[in-house]
C-alpha cells in the first residue's frame, strides 16, 4: 500500500502556509522553462515568486481578488498576481493558506478540481 504524499507546510505568523504537490510541480516547471534561456533567471524568478508568497500574501490574504473560476459563499479561493504575468491560486482555510496552482497569465486555466 502506498503512503500518501504530504504537502509542504510552513508557519508564518498566524498563517500556516501549505504548498500542495501540484503547486510545487508547477513552480518547478516554470523554473525549467525559464532556465532554457537562462538558469540564473529561472532560479531568480522562482526565488522571487516564493518570497512574494511567503512575505506578501500572509500579510493580508483577503486583499487579493476572489478567484472567479471557483466562487464560494465565503470567497475562500483567491488569485494573487506576481510580476503581472503569474497567477497564484490559493485557498484561505481558517488558519491555513493552501497554495493550489501557479501559472502564466497567458494560459487559460479552468477549474482546479
């Protein structure tokens, strides 16, 4: 029987930051794509992206717009935009911020489910 994979989680002030496996795979794919042109820029972009997630979003996660593809009564799904080109999809769940997806805004992303 296979052991279920766990998500990566960090504590940041009052929020626990949870990074799903899918989210981390998407970050790795973005880095690989940019690294085709410049390894240094690929590493720098993903570093800046993760710093934005850890340092900016937890300060006020409700400041970012509701993710209109997955509307809920409590507006728990949010979309933050990084450097005008990357959308970060996360869910606010009591004391946790669960990061679900990241993608280039030129892509047409549908439902996460």
